[in-house]
C-alpha cells in the first residue's frame, strides 16, 4: 500500500509539518516522492513511523532517534548498539512506571481521604482516623 502525507498524518494523528520535519531530519530514509514532489509513504515508511512514534513516547530525543535510524542504515555492524539502546529505553520506562505507580498510590490515598472528609463535612474526623502509610512508600 502507498499513502499520501495527508493520509499518514491522519493515521498517526500528526501534523503534516511534523512528517515533513521527520523527512527533512532523515528519520524516514528512502521516502519516495511522486512526479509532483509529494511524499509517498510505503509500508516500510509506515513501519519506520511506528518506531519513531514509539521512541518519542518513550522520551527519546529526535537526535537519538536519528542516531538509531542511522544505525539501521549502517546494517548488521550496529545490531549490538541498537539492542543496547532498546534495553536502556526499557530500563528508563520501567523506572518511570515505578514513579508513576508511587504517585498514583498517593493520589489514591488523597481521594480516599477527601471522599471521607466530604462525607463527614469536615477533615477533623478523617485526620483522626486515617494515618498515611502511603507516604512511606513514596520515598
């Protein structure tokens, strides 16, 4: 299948200018253009965009994504570098997930606290009844 830049923008919920930027930065190697100069995305380009968007969501910079794309173009000599990059991304995401779980735990405590305070019409009773063991888990 082949897609226009507009179709790809819609499919990925991206601005056309973002896709043009990715192309300009070399993140989508071998991107075809038709006789009018319009970008045409094939399945390989779509697959590349899926990877780019995943890496962006993981917190990777465009510069580092470009390094990864360059490694892919270099071939098998960079397989170990690519593996190490994904292992590092995985570790960073696992750390972020732990932090978010800790934050969610505290938010849950506050929801419980204020639900009881609202039901009682005061914080006085809640303060007397509820200790905050979740604070210890945040550290």
